[in-house]
């Protein structure tokens, strides 16, 4: 459900309430996989759970849009998401397999994590000159997840897997002779926790700069010189320390011919 109110010709207040679900997969409901040596005793088995139901989120949004000047527009949004029945891996009741004589420890996916997320987002677009455009964006998010069971796969660590603060500044210049220049600065705070890591260690924040120069030499030929992640030789954005790779600084040229 969404609604918008035109406060004035240049101001709009809007709100929304949304509900979404993630339907369980066949694996979550029907799997039967040995997680340890099937010839050993005991045996840990990943079992499907027909009682595992859809994860749910109820989202509330409130926004304000304004154009105080012909050259300036503002967009502000606040949100609150409420999560119920999120997935967690739980240990079931052990039992004795009569056929093999093995003790079975079942692991099942259950709906035993609840939580919420609160955040703000802002965007400002400013064009001081007809050939120069600037945009500034900022977002803040605070998530809290509460495990109601053992949460053996540490899914509650997802509460810190999104940077809490993200900032961006972009500049676009349309110069004579069909030349375009772009500069973009992005700043992200640390990823605090990751489920893939046993102790929840995350990744550090980073700041990076991209610069592009584009020349539309003819209606068919476009030449570009692009630099990405220029502030550091490399930086990490996400992933398990044992498996992740760094994003390296890169500078390259590109030529495009339109038929």
C-alpha cells in the first residue's frame, strides 16, 4: 500500500507499507544429506523440514521529496523493516537408526530468527551550470537479528554484513567537442560480521575513487579512458578471508565503434 501527498508544487510526502516473503526451497524441505562420514557412528545428517515456512518481512517507509531550486532536488527516506521467521540451522532430537545401528544427529532448517532493520537514505542532485551535474547520496542502516534457537550456521551475523554507513559523491561534466568527464567517490564503513567466519569477523571499510573521460569523436566512434579504485592498490569488499580476493586498482582504455 502506497500513498503520496502533494504538499506544494515542489514538495511531496509519501509513505508505504509492504510485505514480502521468501518461499522455502525444495532443499530446505526435502533434503537428506550426510554431513559427516556415512560409515561412521554417530552420523550428522542434514534433513529437510516440511514445517519450515516462508520467511517474512513487513516494511514501513516514509519519504520526502523537494525541489527548492530549479537546479536542486532532494530526496529523503526513512524505513523500518520487521523480520519474522528467518532461517536458522538447528539440531534436532538424536535417534537410533534401527537398520544400521548408527546414532543420527539431524540438522534442520527452522524459522527461529526474528529481527528488525532501521535506516535512512538521502539523495541530493545539483546542477550549478547547464554542463555540470553533481549528486550526493548517503545511507545508514542498523539491523538487529535475534536467534531464538542455537543458530548453528550463525545466520544472525547477517545483521552486520551490510556497511552501516555508505556515502557517495559523483560529478558529471559535459565539455565542448563531445567530451564527458566523470568522477565518483564512494566511502563505505566496515562490514562488521560475516556468517562464513566462525567468530563473525568482518571486513574493513574502504574509500575509493573512479575517474572516466569519454570522447565521442564521431557519431560512430567513442574513445574512453577509465580508472577504477584509484586511491589504493587494492581493497577488500566482502567474503571469507580464506577465499576472498581483493579488488585491484585498474586503468584501461576502451574504443567503441557503432555500426
